[in-house]
C-alpha cells in the first residue's frame, strides 16, 4: 500500500520585524519566499541541511521569554512578600 504525499501551496503575509528577519536570513540568490520555506523546513527538521537555525531560534525565544518573565516574577515575589506581612 503506497502513501500519497500531500502537497499544498502555503502562503502568508509577513511584515515588520518578522519580514526583516526573514530577509536577513536569505542566502545569495534566494528569494524571501525561498528563505521562508527553507527556514520552516530547517526548524521542522525535514531539511537535509544542518539545522543550526533551529538552535538559534530556541535560544532567541528562551532569552526573550526569560527577559520578559523575570520582571514579572520579581514583582510577584514582592507582592507575595507584602501579602505575607499583611496576614501576619
């Protein structure tokens, strides 16, 4: 029993920082669309090329989330401390 490979054209709009980032990732002679396709393949692990971009994206996301959450966590700790003093 053979499996039929599903092929579908996928398109989406990109603007602002996201578009700028994709454009910055383009290889010589590569269009923005080709770069986006290559990046998605690399991130998903379906690319045969070495996928260092996946590691880079994870690092970027981790740093962004961490830097965004740290002030929130510090504020929550301060609030918990004040609440502890009020209930004492």
